[in-house]
C-alpha cells in the first residue's frame, strides 16, 4: 500500500480521527483507511451532504443555545459529558450478566 503523509492537518480533524479510532478500537492506519474509503464512495456517488444557509444558521443557533445552558445534572451536560465507553465494553458487560 502507498504511504501517505498529511501535512498541516486541522487540529479539530485530527482530534475527530483519534476519537473515531478509540471508539471503534481501530489502529490509526485502519481508521484513515476506512475514512478515506467511505469518503471516496460518498464523493463518487454524490452523497456528500451540505446544509443550505437557512439550515446552517438554524443549526448554529441551536448549538449556541445549548452551549448557553447552565451546568446541571441533566440537560446542561449535553456535549460536556465524558465519552461513552467503546461498544465492545458494553457487549462484554452484557454477556457477563
């Protein structure tokens, strides 16, 4: 397989790739391979999704409203709670019961 080097990757993109890798239990190599493969299929099929301006503005307003919610034990933790354990741990616990 050809080696690829990505220069000047956006830190947010790198963080998202690392979170995906941990969540799926994949190596970074497998993560990049899967992301490139799925992204290529989406681009070739024209399945890339874009919001129109009205939708994007509504989504930004909704996110801003949720970010402004005071901390509490419920709704205010949306987007601030720790990451959930990977699915494999959930299944292992279920089988142990």
